[in-house]
């Protein structure tokens, strides 16, 4: 039952984050859809860590080069997702209010992705590896 509650709360968090992203795009005073490019970063961010977990069998080790490279790549993707709306706002492609809404959505979405890996990443009774 704890897995169902976690899944529902993570779904709610993802919906709230996407709502902030859509508000930054579709509100009449902003009315530009350039910020939707951060969706690519949402898709790309968990991929390096998922690949590293499949490649490395010894997950109990304190330090592992493959796992640390995956965390480094994921960090680069997350920083890029936060930097892109700021660059768009500096280039006057989007308004600063839209940038703030997109950055809020980024924070919520990436917290939801982190929560997913914290809740379903362990090898307990319920795990994302069984899907």
C-alpha cells in the first residue's frame, strides 16, 4: 500500500510541475512556447543513471567510476534544464515571469524524478526494476 501512495504523490508532483511549465508557455501575457524545450531534459535526465544501474552489478560499493560518471552527466542535464530558460529570458525570447514559472516547474519535476528513484530505487518489495 505504501507503493501506491508514493506513486500517487509522485504523479501529483509531476502534474504540478507540468502545470507550471504550461503556465509559463500559455498564459496570454507570455504566449510563447520556447520553454517546452526543457521537456527533452526531463526525458534525458534519468537515462545515464538507469544505464549505470544496469551495467554495474556491485551497487553497494561506496565509489564506482561508472556510477559517478552517470551522476555527473545527470547533473549536467539538470543544470542545462535550469540554464535554458534563463538564456531564453536574457535573449528576450521569453518574459522573465515565464522564466520564473518554468524554473519553478523544473524544481518540482526534478524533485519528483529524485523522489521516484529514492522510493522505487531500492531492491525492496516494490521496485521500479520489476516494471
